[in-house]
């Protein structure tokens, strides 16, 4: 078949466009499953208007993925290479201010990095606080986090997971969700007839939203979660530094001093609360880095992820 120069140019342009738009994450490298086996709690019937935006970070050469309007929560499973699994598992909660999910650099990228260490990783696509999809918007993210922990422990044998080494990691507002799962332990928000343990064994909080105190709060996250005009009592309920108890899991925290979106005092206050309750904790605050840097803080050669792996080992979560 003979093509004209114009046709060849069009085909070449199409190929380049397709290549640049093609997702970095192939279906072979991960398995996305429904979070709920039957019935999503408090679901409000309606059309599925989930939106996925993709772009390419030209500096890091990675795909940027932003997901919004989540109606059907899922768990994406990342298994370590055959024979390398060490039994440790982590549920990853991407950030996005409770308005969207940064599921690429704060989700899939991190999961693949954990796999290299023999850790089984699960990226949670959780429902955002939206009255269109749930009758109880403020509770929906926590329901999904608790369901994710339950599902990992329920299918632990299948995924070669030790049920006593299941942790949770969150970035930004996802860090708020992860810390909620680790502090609101008396609140069971999902059906749990088998009485599976919903407490994460450890937490890793990366530039997390923690406090609702106005001087340091990321007000957008709290407004999205609780609505505008939330009562002082409700704000305190979700100010997770106040909710730390002796039952709160060991915690690893990372922040940057120059984070203007979520002030580093959020991590500091949570760390101080952990110390007051004799909870094993480690805090790393970088001089620079801003907010939303994901796996790599470009302002330093230091890698927080490596520090996190060392911390897991120190606390007995790795063989």
C-alpha cells in the first residue's frame, strides 16, 4: 500500500499523540478490583460521572493522574515480584484536598516502589465527600479506608500478606484520611460480621493534613470534608492530633518547612501527640520541598522513602 506524504504525516502525528497520551501504568502491572463485594454503604443512586485527567510531568517523565467524582471506590493491587514478598502490606491514600485524587505520583508510583522492597501495595480510590454519591459525605472516605484494610486482611493468604503487618500511607488530605483510620479506632463504619481488625499496624504520613486549627489548617480540605460552617465540635473531631491515644499505631512522618499549602506544624503536632502517648514515631522535616512532591523531594539528595523503609525495619515490620 502506497501512502501520500500528507497521509504519512498524519499517521506520524497520530502515533506521536497516542504515545504521549498512553498511560504509563499498564494493566499487566496492576489489578484494580471493586472495594465492596456487594453494595456500597450509604450510596445515593445516580450516574457514574467519574473523571480521569492525565498529563505528563516533563521534568520527572512520569504520568500525572487526577481522579474526581468517584462513585465506585476500588483497590488497585500491586504485588511484589514472585518470591520476593515479605508479608508486609500498605494501603496508599493519594491526596487531593478531598476534591480529587492524585493517584499517579501519590499512588501508583509509590506502590511500585514498595514492590521493589517486597512489600505488597494497594492504591485506594476512595469516594470524595459528595452528596451526589453518598448520603453521609464526611464518613465516605473513612468507610473506604476501613473497608480497604478489612479486604487486605480478609484476602491476606491470597496476597501473601501477614495480617499483623498491614499499614496505611497517605499524602496531604490522603494523610488526613490515613491518620483518621489510625485514630478513630472506636468507630466501625462498614459491615464487619467477621470482626476483622480494622486498625492499621503502622502509619506513614507524608505532608499530611492533620489539624483544623485556623492558624495551620488546610481549610479547603476541612471544608470539602465537613462542609462550610462546620461546628467547632465537628472540626475538633477530625483534628487528628487531638484524637491520638495509646492505641494509635506507630507513625512515620515527612514534611517540608516551606510547605505553604499544608504547614509543617501539622506533622509536628501529630508527632508531639504521639510522644505524649508513648507511640513509636519518627519525624523528618526538610528545609525545602514545598507541597506535593510525592516520592522525590527535588530540593535534596535525601530520599524519604529510604528512611521510611529503614523505619519499618527498625519497628519489626520487615523481615
